[in-house]
C-alpha cells in the first residue's frame, strides 16, 4: 500500500503525560489527530529524580511506527517541545553522560540560595530577565558543580531535553531560542549565552549549542530512526521547543489587551511583549522574560498550577476508588466555597512526598481547619489558583501599564471548566478557553511556517481562530470572590 503524503507531527512532552499529534492544513483550517499518548513521569532513583531520555526516544519511535504501519502516513516533518530548563550532558564522543536530572530534584532549592551568595539575584536578573526559580538550569548546574557530579565533570556539551531528543533523532546539536531563554544562562540584551554566569558554574560558551530561531528545518530523521520506524525522508523542524512558547503561538488573540494562562501541571500567566521588560518592579515581583516566536518575549510568572491536584490524586489513588478527574470535580462542586485557602506557590508544595499532608500543614500554620473531604481539597486548590491568577494579573497590569480586558486559557487545563469559571469570577475578566491542544497546535503551525504553508505569527493565530471551537466564561458572584481575595492576600503576607 502506498503511503499518503504525511501531515506535520508534533511531539508534545508534558511532565505528567506526552502525546504525538498529527496536523494538516485543510482549506485554511488546522485539523488535528492524536496518534499516540504515553505517560512521562519522573524516575526516582537513589534520592534523585531523573528523566529517562532513552524511554522518551523509544516512545517517539513507537509513534512513528504507528504513523507508518497503522495510519499509513509518512510525516512531512516532526518537531519536539517539552517543559523548560532541564538538560543532559554529552561526552566528547557524543554519548549521553547519565540520564538528566528532573527539575523537581531535591538538590536544586539549596543550590539556588547558595548561588546567590556568589552572584546576587539582582545581578542575575539584570543579565537574563529570568525570575529566581530553584529549577532553573543555572542552579542545577551549580548543584552539580557543588557535588562534583560525574556528568558535569566528564561532559563537554550542555544539551537541553528537546536538544537531546532532536540529537537522537537527527544528530543535530542546536538549541532553539525560546528554550535557551528559560535556562537563566541567556542574555537577551546581547542575544547570546552569558559568559559571567557560565563561568560561575565552571563552564564557558564552548559547552553551549548555537542558538537558532523557531520556524525552520534543521535536519532529517536519521538512518537508524528510519529503519526503526519504517519511514523515510522525514524532516526535523525547529519550533518553539519550550512547550509554553509553542502554546502561546496558538493563542487565538487579537490586539494587545489580553493576557494568557497556559494551564497544565504549571500555570504560566503573562502577556506578549516586543522586547524584554527588566526593571526593579519586575524583579521584585519575580517575572520572567522568555523568548517566543518572531523574537517576541513572554513576560510571565510561573504559578504552581494543577500539580497540586495531580499530586493529591496520586495520594488518593493509593486507597480510594473513583479518583478520575470528573469525579473529583463533581465532589468539589458540592464542597463549601472558600472554606480553605492556600498559597499555591509556597516552597513546601514544590516537591513534597505527600501533597495532602503539606496542605494540612499549611492550614495548621495559617490557623485554618484542614479540608474535610476530597472535594474540599480540590475546591481549595482550584479557588486558590484562581485567586493567585488575580494577584498575578494585577501585578502584570501594574508593571506593564497595560489594561487587560480578557484572559485566554490554553492547554489541558481548559478541560477543567470549574477552574476556568473560577478564573473569570476571581479576576472579573472575560475568559476565553481553547484550544485544549494548544501546545501541539502551536508546534504544528510553526512546522507549517518552516515548510512555507504559513507566513507569520499573525496568520497562524488567524488559522487557530478559524479552526477551533472556543468557550467563553463571564464573571459571576464577584462580590463573594472579592471578599475571598482579601482573605487570600492576608495569607500571602
């Protein structure tokens, strides 16, 4: 049977689950089809958390096999996006030196505080415009240097997770712009790696890849990849390889009076700017300036996101039945509003052994009764996330001087309709959700741009608006949410 000329194929890696999504442009509309989905998950081993990069490669090959043998398609191109910051090291002979650490590895929090004794955070921010987060690549490199880590001692090339996957697929060693900016090793004002920070962790620019822009073809699937998958002549494309960068490509927005939330394990909330915004107030509020398509910058803040719910669910699954998300949301709808509030971004929630116990501990230290049921925990998490969105939105408007009239939510969190409605209620803004597979859509449309089927970011967003059904949420019960917000602010203090 002759294979059909293939679609673009996005490999969208998330911290909890990952997917291969095929996309075609048909009469100006993007048509998506999920080809394969698999769990991602960090691998605990010897007191550390790792990403099994070889298993990820195997999952990619499985998806390519499905394309060849079940879908009867040969993708025109493929591209990878993943979460930010994480990396591995290549030895001089091109082999990977140990599988990469995961960003929630316990060593990173102490490493950040220690590094700030070497270079103060104000200086780091002036060089990079990136917020102080313990999971940033800079602090992981410092942690590895402190522990005389073998991978750092014997490695000669820093390869971020999408770099490694592209390397395994094609042999290409490049770093894409949007991902480079997440590392806190890139200087956006110079447009290159920052030597002062590299020197502080014992490296220099020879350890770093050339930085390339998204929206171009960079290589072809290797002979090994073709043999393993049954495919041939598959291009490998550079897209916004940081998943949030790809997601923001697919925001179906017009004008400038909008903010976005890329909602998943993390919530990334911000606005799109033409250039980095670095000043004392942005530093004080801990905002990041991360790269995007067409050289734009995502002025944003990381919020802990649905990680809290995911980890509670993992705990409940050990002993309870009916732990699927729809059941938990139904239980939350029956729980009392605003009975418990938490600050989602407290350090204790970053990498806990038991999220439920940490929420209980937070309640104890803040003088609140702990939630009385599963539904009460879920409602507390979702209400608190929505209130944190309001808090961050007010900071965004203050720092940028921009009036925000609507919030676009994209990503898997759009399926959580309770959280979407709570976001409208808490912020008093109109909320527009979709597409749910925004990251895959952005990935695919940047491949289309690389292959000449789209011409600009503006055209890409026009395609998204015409391709997906969007949902709209209007604010409700705003007086009750205003009162809850005042209580929430007291917790933050």
